C-alpha cells in the first residue's frame, strides 16, 4: 500500500466473509487494534479488489460503515468551489 503505518491514519480491514471489521492505528506508544464482529449482517465493502485495496474514508463515512450503512451506494452533493473576482 506504500502508506506510513506510524501516521495518524486508520487502516480498516474487512474479513473475506465481511462479518468482521478491524481498525489498526498507531497511538504514539504502540499499535492498537479495534475489532467489530457482526452476528447476523455483513459489512458493505467493494467486491473488486482494486476498489477495496486502498481508499480514503471520511470520519462520517467510517461512522456510517460501522452503523451498517452501505457507504458505497450513497451519493453526496458535489463540492462547490468559487473563484474570487478581483
């Protein structure tokens, strides 16, 4: 993945059966691992390996993912940018 494991990033992994999700992160004193296992449902996750290999999630998307929402089918409003006229 060519990412720095000692950065402030969270690394999220889902099991093949998509019933377990693990979050790995560095907390300045060591690595911490958080796990959630679903008893009846499955986590939504891209089927294609290329799509799931490395992606960026926002804090809100991670919260929705943990709540069971399929974040990959949600379409947010487009971000608008405006240029200042001088």
